[in-house]
């Protein structure tokens, strides 16, 4: 059922900012962790993902309606004087 795995992965790449950032930073590690959580990817799919232009995922994500995006929640603290 590897096809389902690739569908889930691509969905996460275009809707989950934190996952996309992790993938863009280290695609091999992100794919390894993805598979370790029980998702299946074939060696051919992994090879194709690694060969895909890295900017494609951010480009597609910008075109997705923001209501479909999983926002990355970060808190930034500023120290006052």
C-alpha cells in the first residue's frame, strides 16, 4: 500500500509547514522518520522525492488555500531592557 504513503507524504509536504521545513532541511532524514511512523514508501518513490526540485513543495504550499494549511505555531520571546 505504498501509494497511500506517497499521498499522505505529499499532503503533508504542502499543508504542514513544520514537516515541509524539516524535509527541506534534510529530506533523507524526514523520509526516514516518516517511514518509521508506519508509512510505506518504495525505494523508487523515495528516489523520486529526493530528485524533485526542493522549492516545488513551498511553491505548491503558497497556492493552497490558507484554511487548508497546518500553521506552524512558534513563540518568540523578546527580552526587554
